[in-house]
């Protein structure tokens, strides 16, 4: 399946994820979890992984990396270096999963990027990678 990389689509997904994280999932959230014909997204599809990843992102990452995944979250100014602009990341899937699990310090970067390996399941980390890929401007 081809991931829809249009900004409108991912922006909408993230907005839905943020709404869900805030506890107000409703018709909008239910709609985003379904396909155009109203059927649920297949569990193993890339689209479903991106949707789940958006929910994880909205819970764990948005304060630093921001609602637009551009590194401008509400807590971003507390960090030097600033949280990465995930839309412009040149890192591959393996690296993204590694820094998410182990944190910045373990990979020779800032401790401002926390380690999430104890907190998140493998599925959540993989879903986050799918989410980052979906918002990433790089091919
Ligand atoms: C407390 C703030 C904070 C939170 C929360 C946070 N990050 Fe980060 N993140 C950072 C900082 C700061 C950096 C930059 C580290 C550096 O440049 O040394 C970073 C870097 C990254 C990078 C490296 C990108 C690149 O191109 O090099 C990825 C990927 C990443 N974060 C993903 C995530 C994900 C996914 C989550 C949620 C599970 C998350 N971060 C939560 C602060 C945060």
C-alpha cells in the first residue's frame, strides 16, 4: 500500500491523534480510523500503523517535537539542542527506532531526547517509525 504523504492528510491525522489523546475522540477519530468505504483499516496495513503511531506521538512526543512534527513543541525552548525537526530528518527507520528506544545520550546525542524503550512496546515503536516516515518530507 502506498502511504499518502500529502500534508493535509498527515496534518489531519495528527489533529485527530491529538484530539484522541486529549480524550475527545468521537466521530472524527472514528472516521480517521476507517477507509473511505467505511471499513476499518486492515490491522497490518501501513495506514493503520501510521494512525496508531500518531496516537503514540500525540501522547509521548508532541510536547517537544510539536503538533507539526517540526521540532517546535511547547517544551522545545527548554532544550539545547532543540528537538529534531522530524519532517526534515535524514535518518533511516533503524536509527529512528534506536534513538526512540535508547534515547539521545546512548547514541551520542543530547539527553534531552528521552529513552522510551521501557515505556513503549515494540509495536508502538514500529508504529512511531511509520508515523515519522509518513510526515517526513524525504522519499
Ligand atoms: C523532552 C523532549 C523530547 C521528547 C518528549 C521527545 N523527544 Fe525526540 N528529541 C528531543 C531532542 C532534544 C532531540 C535532538 C537531540 C540532538 O540533536 O542531540 C530529539 C531527537 C529525536 C530524533 C532524531 C531525529 C533526527 O533526525 O536525528 C527522533 C527520531 C526523535 N527525537 C523522535 C522522538 C519520538 C518518536 C518521541 C516520542 C516517543 C520523542 N522524540 C520524544 C527531545 C524530545
